[in-house]
């Protein structure tokens, strides 16, 4: 892939998801039997890369993967998806990341992750890929890699042309100097309140979406252009920090089977649409539709829709007319 080609760059995690589908979650100390086991490829970064490439955009993935059978499966499958895996690093010391996921009958999930090789991606390895970072159209980073590595990514990306997107999950303390380099941050409802608190802002007395808007205003004061808060089956809320405006985007009503990877689907499609030149509003609408399709299928990467599916659903909807 040449530097002249338009592409989305996803830097982050790739995991093997070990899923159990059961009627309900166990309580502490309790065993729930009768579940169904499925093994899928996952990891926030790899999920987002699949969502991006299936949206019809050249996609590069950078991450660290173990030299084990899980890692071999990850590399093989992501290659088959058409993702450029040339810059992936294989780690002979650490195993590939693994996620144990419980999914209940409503499609809700509980996840525990052993990051393995993901958490050994270091700033030196990022610097060796500086040109790839600077020439991307959109860059997406999550927080399943070390914070110093994330900071190096955005430092380099700030010298380029890309939309710089941070998915602050799993949430941890984020240095202010890192946040100031971000163009778009995409938390869920729980994460935006936690981030707001971690940054030292006073909790709002507002309720519901007004509370999200106030938190978004405070966070955007750091220089972030857009805060997009995903709200599950309630859609999402876009806050434009430059215009001091917010907009609610509803989601199509569907029967959720498996919500694992829905947020990653949203982010991967958003990045791909922005790289195609779509406005932030249209990109969010298409990403919302994509996520509503993903939750009707099992598995994370397996559930990511192709662009023709997104277009077909958009055409049949009156939601955004």
C-alpha cells in the first residue's frame, strides 16, 4: 500500500474471544450450566479494523500478537478480510490476548481480558511506523495497549492529516497532553462520566442527556472537537465543541442477540466514512445503522456488516429522513 492511497489506520488489540451464551449471568460463587460455547476472533482494534474494511475502505492494522495458534488464526483471518497486516508484530515471549465473555439471553455481556502481547506494543515500535501514521486519513486507537504507546501514536499523528479518534476503553487515567491531541473521542455513557470525574471536573446536577451534554462541554474545553457518546439501544449523542452544539442520533429498533463488538463496529464504520469524506453527521448515522445490524448476529468480527448491508438498511429506514 502506498502513502498516496487513502486508508484508515487502526492501532490496538487483537484477542481470541471465548464466548458462553446462557440464559443469565451467574452470581458471585454460583455456577450456571446449560450455556453454548463459541470461539470468535475479537479485540477492540481488530474488530474496528474488520468494520472499517467491510465498509469498503483500505485498512491497515498495527498491533502485537503472540507466536501461538491463536495468533496464527488472528493473522490469517484478518488477512482474509483484506486488512493490511504488514505492520503487525509477532511476540515470541507473550501469548496472544484472550477475552472470556459471558452473554445473557438479552444479548448483554460481561468480559474479562488477559491482554498478553497486546500490552507489549511499545513507543519504539510505533516510531518505526511514523510515516504510516502521518499519512493515514483516519486513525483509531483504543486503550488495550500501554498509555505511553498511545501518547506516541497521537504525537506522531498530530504531524499528519488524519482524523485522530480515541476510544477510551477500557477507561483509565488519560494524560491531559494526550487528550489535547485528540480530534474525536468516543466513550459510552459509563465511560464519559468516569472520564469527566478522572479529569477533575465537578459532577453535574443535571440528569439524562443533559448530564452527558454538560460532561461533554467540560471535556471539550480541553480542545477535543467532537465527543460522541454511544448509548446502546438509545443511539448516540454528538457534541460539537467548536460550535457548542449537540445532536441526538436515534438507533433503529432491533432484537439484540449479541452486543459484543457493537461499539467497535460503530467506531470502525465512523472512521471509514470520515476517510471517504462524509460529514461527521452522516458518518455517525451510517455507523449507528451498522451497529444496529451487528447486534443481531453472534460474535464480534463475524457480526460486522458490509457496506451494501448498511446502505440497504439506510434505504429502508425512515429514521433519518
